[in-house]
């Protein structure tokens, strides 16, 4: 294992997860839509789980350099967003609103996380480390899929929003 490279990947991952926690916590408290607030709250909780795991591994790598615990898997769970993500969320969000922009920003963050972890897995020399990053990438992919679907629904709603289009040029 190249511990310098591993440390750089872990640092970037921790920054990414902390950014996700900050974004999702802020969005959860900033939206008036209760279903969307629950969604962002749950995403913040999941990013917190990732952060805790990454920081634990960071400490192990920086202090021990070898036995990293990469083989200790993140807890697998059901697709937790399925119970939160409903058609009702997208129908309650106004076109081109704070909530719509928040979903787009969240999707972009998840897209970045998926790519970052996939690259970490591809670059890892240790199979356990590569597996750990693949697992994180897959977990973030679940977030990305849910948010991309919600964003598509919001876009479709916006395209049909008569009040949005009738207000142009007046």
C-alpha cells in the first residue's frame, strides 16, 4: 500500500464527506418542504457515517501505516432513500425555486463523490482498500440515482409549469 497516496485520497474523501454533511444539513433546515427536509436530513446522516469511517481509517493509516481496517466493510443497508423519496416531493417543489436548485446542487455533489471514490478504487494498490472505495462509490451512486431522478421530475414539472412560462415577457 502506498500510504502517501492513501493519505491524500483519505484527506480528499473526508473533505468531500464533511462538505456533504454541511450541504445536506443546511438544505434540510433551509427548506419549507418537509419531505425534502427529511430526504436531506437522511443524506446528512449517511454522509456522517462515511465521515466517521474515513476518519477512523485516516487515524489508523497515519499512526500505524499498515493495518487500516479497509477490510471492515461499511454497514450495508436497504435502499433507505426509497422510503423517503416519493413523487410527492417533486410535485410540491416550485419550478426554479430554492428547493429545485438545492436538489441540483446535491446531485452535483453526489456525482463528484461517485467519481472520486471510483478513482480511489482504481488507483488503490491494496484490494481491501479498492473494495472499500468501491463500496463508498456504490453508496454515493444510490444517492446520485435518487437525486438525479428527483431532478428529472423537477425539470419535467418545470417544462409543464404554465405559470412559469406565462410570466415571461410581462
